[in-house]
C-alpha cells in the first residue's frame, strides 16, 4: 500500500478571530446557546476503598478479581479482547467492540498492565506476557469481565444496560486507571453515568491492577444524569450518546452528544461536565458535577434546522511527564464544523460540500457562556468522509469486499483529543486529533486528516496533513492519535479494500499504524495483521465500531500503544446470542516507537 501525505504548516493557516456570538436563551425549552445545565447530575451511589470514605457504599471491597497471568511473551503486538473469549466466559458479546484502552507503568518487579474496554467487557493485560489477569473470582480462571461487575451490588441498579460507548483510560496526572460509561438501567429516559478509578490495595499502588490477594480495588460512583439533561420542545429528555473523556488537573471532563429522539435522533448539540476528580480518587462522596450544554439557536423550532453543524465535542486528555503550565488557558475542547449551505446554518445540500474550520472552547469560555472560537485553514478545506447532502449524518460508504459498507464517522472528530506540554523544539501546549475525510469525489474514497494544534488563548494549526492511498485506491477511516514526548504523532486507523476479498491485507478491513514527526514526515505504515493467513468481514450491520485508541507509555514517553479491531473470519451473526463461530470480531494491541519500524 502506498500512502500519500498532504502537508500544510502553520504559516499557511490562521486562527479565525471569530468568537461566535453566544445568542444564549437559557430559559427557553430547549435552552439555546451555551448554558448551564438545568441542574447538576445527582450522585446516587458510591463506594470508596478508603477507611475515611464518606460514600454510602462504605469501604468494603469493590473492584475486579485478579489472577496471576499465564506465562508468555510477545513482540510488537498481542491479542486483546475478542468475541470468542467473551463467548467462552461465558458471555454475550455485542456486534461491535468499540475498543479503547491505555497502558500504565510497571513497578520495580516489571509488573504493569494495559486496560481495554470492548463491547461492555473489560480485561487488563499483563505488560510482560500479554495475557489477561481479570477473573470471576480471586485466583480463578482468567476471563473477560462485564463492566457492570465493577459497580458491585449497590451500584448495579444504576449501572446496568450500558451502551457500547464505554471508556478505559489511564490518568497520567494522578496515576489511576479509569472506567466509565453511560447506562440506561430503567428503560426510556433513564440515564446514569457510572465511573470507577483504580485504588491502592494495601501497599500495592492504584496504577497496578494486579492488586493484592487476588483483588483489584476501585472507587466507584453512579450519577443520575436526568436532572442535567435539557428537554426538547415537547418536554422529552434529549438522548445522551457517544461519551468522550479527558483527564485534566482539576477534574475529569466528560462530553456526550444530545440527540432528539422525536426527530430521528438528530444531534442538536452537546453537553460537557466537570466531575470532582479529587474526591473520586480519594474515595470520598463527591461534589456535584458542573455541566454546560450547547444547542445553537438555529436548531430548534418550526423553522429550525433540527441539527447542529457542531457536535461531538472532544475534551483534551492529558499525557506526558511535563505538568500543565501555570499560564494555561485551562481545559481545552475541540469539535468539527460540518459544511453548510453558503450564508446559512443549514447542512450543505449540494456538492461540493466543504468546511475549513474547527470549533474551539476552553472550560472558562463554556462557564462564561461563550460560543465557539473558530480555527480556520482556508487553503485546506475538507469534505467529511462519506458526506451525503441528502442525509448528512449518514456517513456510511466505506466498502467491504463482500459488497456491504461500513460507517466512516466522517461527521466528527474521532476520540481522543491528546494534550501535551512540549518543552523540546517549539515549546508550548499542543493538541492532536484526527478524523475521516473524503479524498476523491468520484469514488468517495476516504483518508485520514490529522492536526497538531498550538493551544492557548490564540490557538492555531501547527501541522495539518492527509493520509491517503491514491495508488491502490483503498479506503482509510476510524483514526485515533497520541503524542510522544518529542511531539511525534502515533496514528492507528482502518484500511479497507474496495475490489475483492483480502485486497487490503490478509484481513479486510485491517488495522494499520504509522507515525508522523513534527515536520509532517510520515513513518512507514504498518499493517498490524499482515500476512496472517486469515480474513474476515462484518456482514451483519453498517457499524465497524466508533472507537479505537492510542496512548503513550508512561515508562519512556516514546512508545505508542494502540488498540484496533479486525474480523477473525466472516461475522455472520449479530452477536446477540451464543452462536459459536458466527460472531468473530477481535482486537489487537500493538506497540511501536517512532523510528523502530513505524
């Protein structure tokens, strides 16, 4: 596969000094503009593994059982969660995994883990052997565990029926692992946000999930989101969907889209909340989260557009050894601005449909009621991947060899928004992110657009490039980005053929990885599963999945750890019941350092 990169440097790009007028009408139904949430989410339950815990769940053990990992070794990659291991647990895998995760450090004995979420299941993989450690009972057989198991007896009434949009990550600032998801335990319009952070187990620190005596301890919290979610004009709660997560020094920041259930789940805007990180990590009853919503004034009403051009806001997620500087503008947020008809706020209805902006906020801007500031790159506009003027939110066109198509998620920036304070080269605060864009109007072939953004009060694009395959005409989609301590980017993405079975690599679709240095020079694209002798396709739906992730290694701050999806044979079942070989999705965890093969 030949990759072509298109590069523009910051000198050709501009920060559009165009802070949008807020046009806030926070007393309306729905509230429009940038508004405080109707009320804070209510903490309904928590349990802290802390003798001083003030949680109603007390201080009794809550967490996962663990076992000693089986002997083993690996080079560059190992198998992550997959449908087969979940079926054997026994469990019921979902049809799409949405894999994401992060790596923690090792202790003096070389013990450390990579934590992965896929399809509502969790596994922690030993860094040394690549084998799992979570089990149904202490020192029992290793098997994937449902995320709901984390919340124990007291939390299960709130943390049941989770979406597949869970998050597994590692907070580099406070050195804890984090698991979180939106749950719908009571049917229609019943929404809870449940979050857990790893806690010490005696002398074993929180960043070692092996724990002590076969138990990994966690602090866990459940919040009723209903008080915080605005209502549409008919009085019905908007549906909170597709959470995104960012760890910062003063809180955990969580965002979700707001969707109108009465209008085909159109995305009307977003909500973002700051959770009380300090008390959550301490295992104490938390202060109420602080939340704000953004629904543009042009969306609701009989003459409204019904959907927002700006949605799927990403909170900055800290990584690195350098602390956030004292003169920071605070937590940062970024979103894609989708194309509109000229001079209007209506979704673009006639091709060509392009945008040359990203929407930017700070937390202080949101709390002050500000609309977005716009970062513009007029010389390098993009068309969202698979954009359809008749159905702008139908971003499904990435072909599979059997004739079906999968979703590019071209209408949004992809999780995560990596933040790092760099002291080498041009020092400063930087954000890295990527999304799927159209590269060829005739074939609708897609590629990856990545950005390195200089953050602060006057953000600007420092680096921008497209990664595409103009030779073999393969489709690229579903990216995720991390940054190492030198400012190099590590990007994982999916490559899909459009002619015949196995046209991308032995697996089709197939996970890939490459690096980009701060000058925009690409490393070698690596087919993570090349020449493995098997192939598979998802024949059951149009969803390849909506999350993958990359993180940097806390040990050297140079090695990238990526998790991505593949099909280990044709998936011919929707995975809603035990079907043996019919449910075949799998994930692979891959590592590489810039200049060492990628």
